[in-house]
């Protein structure tokens, strides 16, 4: 190849790089991150405009084409016609005037500055507000401010008192007695339990705030919280009765009282936004067939602003490079959006075909599946499958699942077959749900039960899978009379 040809190829590759980089970036984003990225582009690029949503976006996605051919044995519903990947620009009306200046980006939103929006006060705001009502010296107020600033989201003070203020903050330096006195003040500013340094102190503060004079259950609850929380966590009823010398009725009343306490009282004031997973695709069943659809309700709606694009093409003079770059980026964004949707849909459909029995029978029917198998099915790179499954979700009749839920390594069985790690976890959960609460299954027992089903795994593997299911050990599951 000549030098000129190499240079042309190099320049051509360099021209494609930004679009390819954006395509990869879009694919690996979660739906929420992708929505935010498109929203930023709509607000800054004058050649993009937001389209109007369908009247019924969930129903509209029923006609999306399923672009993956069925695997052997797979059955799919007929797909509707697909939209063209790149819609050509539509010419403007003949009498459309050219404004002659830079097209303005769309407004970020028509917000009413006088509209009332209720504000939720954070824990720190509430404590500082209560602190401001007290007649304190400047030194005591500053000590309390350091303590309030050091509380975490749970409402706990997890730092040593002598480390809260930097050297030289107080003259003379604050004593340990001052810190403790101020801490007791902060603990009484708002909800009981705020300002505790550990779980025992948090629960004790809440019990002390209740009027339990003359109540045996209240006194017993304070004794349990003060010295026997570990036994309570292990459900060691026999041990509690023995060391406390009480009968079962009062013990149950005391434990019921403890269960009404809040171990993390600060969380009720947490004003950080809650992030919920958004399904990228919808899997449902029509008759005997499963189908996969894009969740159009979660898809950002952007398209090329054809009027502005045509005005720019007809404009003459001036420096066209900035606008040309904006127009090119708008085209790239639209095409990369479409590429993201197509790839996620193809991967989701391939997963559905490989894991069809899961949709019929649940986790126990999960088969071993690796990323490279889906990549081979779709003739794409394994890294593309990895990006298309990371942080992506599908809503199914069985619930909301991350794409990665369907990928699980292969485990050997007694015969010639195999099963997935996900299926083993599901079997462990079923066995524990069916156990006798008075005689729960140990990890050794679970290993033997799995072996009776023809699944040979080590006891440490069972322990690991039980931990992944967030199921307590056998000592904590045992129910005592």
C-alpha cells in the first residue's frame, strides 16, 4: 500500500474513533446513566431535539423486530417491521425561513421559580436547628457542632472523641469530660439513639427514653441489650433464660420490645436519592411462546433536528467548523443510540433462548452459561457481550433480574450431566426454606442433601453459596422453645 493510501486509512480510522468510543461508552452505561447522557446532549447540542413519547410506550415496543435468529429448538413470536437505522434528513417546507444566526440549544426546562417544593430536612439540619434553640456558650456550641458534623448516615458517632477537632480548635484543649457532657446533650437533641457510638448504646438510649417503670419486660430488655446482645443475635433462648433467671413469657415480651427499636435511627432522615434498577427489556409470554421487547418507556427519545440541519446546509459564509462538528456529533449520537438498543435486544434474546427453562421453571432450571457462548451465538466479541450485560436488567413474570444473573459456571454432577452454580444456590435456598426450624440444616447436611440429588459440591462451596444468599448459619436459624 502506498504512503498516501496508508495516510488516508489512518485518517479515516482517526475520524471513526470518536464515534466508536461513544458507542462503546453508551453500551456499557446503565439505563439511568444513558438517560442522563442523552439529556445532557439534548440540552447542549442544537441539532438534537426530543421526540414526543408514544401514547402507550409499553405497548409500542411490541412491534420491535427481534434481530437474532432462533437457536435450535427455540421458538419466537414473529417480529414486526424494524425501523431503519439511519433516517435520511427530511427537507423543510419550501417557505421555511433561515434565521441567519446560530440555532439556540433547547431550553433545559420551564421551571416555575415560585412553585412550592417541600424540602426534606437532613438529620444534620434537624440537629443544628435544635441546637440553635439552646442557650449555650460559644465553646459548648462549637463542641456540639463538631459532634453533629461527625455523625454518619446511620446516626452513629464512630470516631474517637479526641479525634473530632483539629489541634488548636479549642483554647484550652477540650477535655474528655467536656466531650462526654456535650455528647449527652447531642444525644438528647432529637430522636433517641442518635449520637450512639455502637449498637448497644443506640438501643439503650431508645429504651431509656421509654417510660418502662415497673414493667418487668422493659427491665429485662435493658439487661439483654446491656450485656447479652450476642446471645440474642444467636437466638440462644435457653442461654438467656439460664443467665437471666427468667421464664419464657417475660423473655419473649422483652425480645419483642427490643425488636421494635431502630438499630439505625439516622437512616430515616437520609435525603440522598434512592436509585432503582430500570429494566432495559421486557420478557413476557404469549401463549406458548416467550418474547423479548425493548422497554420503550425507559428509552430516551432524541432525533436529529431536520429544520436546523437544513438551514445549516444552506447557510454560506462564516466559520462553519463548530456547527459542522455539532451536527456530526448529533448524527453519531442517534446512530450509537440505535446501536445500543439493537445490541442489548440481541443479547437479551440470546439469553432467553439459552435459558428458556428458567422462564418456565425458575432458578433451579438455570443452565451453565458463559459470556463467550452468547458472543458465539451472535458473532460478536465477548467484550461487547460483557458491556451489554453489565448493569442491564430485564423484567420477567418471575421478577426483575440483572442480565448477569443468567451467567453461571458449570458444576459437575454424579452422572454425565452438569448444572449451574445458580441452580445449586436455588436448591440450597429451597432446602433451607423446607427445613424444620427446631432442627435446621447445617452446611454439612446441605452438602449431603445435594449429593442425594446427584450434585457433588464441597462443604465450603455450600457455605459460600449460603452466604451469597444472605442466609444465616445454622446456629442463627435454630428456633428454641
